[in-house]
C-alpha cells in the first residue's frame, strides 16, 4: 500500500453517487478544494460518527471553499440508505471495486478483532483547486475528523 502524499497529483476518478449520478473529481478543479475522505463501511458506528460530524460542519467547510466527497466500497443503494437515515448533506461515492482507493493508496491489509483482511484505511485527502494533494489526514479520531480538517483549513 503506497499512499499518496502532499504535493502529488490526485488521481482523476468518476464514480456513482448515492443518487446514481456520475461525479468526477475534475468537476471541482479550479473551483473548490475537495475533502476526499475514505471510510470502510456505511452505517457502522465509527463511519456514522465521522459522517454526521462532517454533515454538521458543512456550512463551515463551504465557507472555507471546501466540498466533501465520501468514498467507500458500499453499493449505491446502501449509500442512499446511509444518506437518508443519517440525513447526510454531502456526496457519497461508491468505489465497489476499490479502484480509487487503490489509486490513493488506502486499500490494503487491516486487522480487526484478530482477523486480517483487505479493506479501506480511514484516511482523508485535501485536494487543492489545482488538483494536487494539499494535505493528508491520517491521524484523527472519527469524532474529531471534522475539527482536524477545519483547523487545517483555517491555518490553526
């Protein structure tokens, strides 16, 4: 697993969102910063905490010219259920074949309850308006993820 680092060009991708619409990273280039956050599985405790914190911080993130794209290997139907159940107000993208996670270097071996398996590592990338990785967030608690991102954006 070779994770992207700050300064690297972000891999271009186009994925289906929770509404079945195609969303490309390039549509934000030159307009917004993009928080591409990878999470393991919709409707699980840690992922729900993280998503709801980002939901509640949407206006502050928008004021900092940043849009949120959440990526997981979940199918579109599950993402739609996650959005509706938790009243999420940002785009969720389905990376079922984990091609985008592979390109960002966040798919690989994990351990959970003594079992090892391949999956998504909970890592976020701030993509600058120029399309390059501006910052990598890989040390945070799910409940504090939004604060870590906002503090970085504010220069704190």
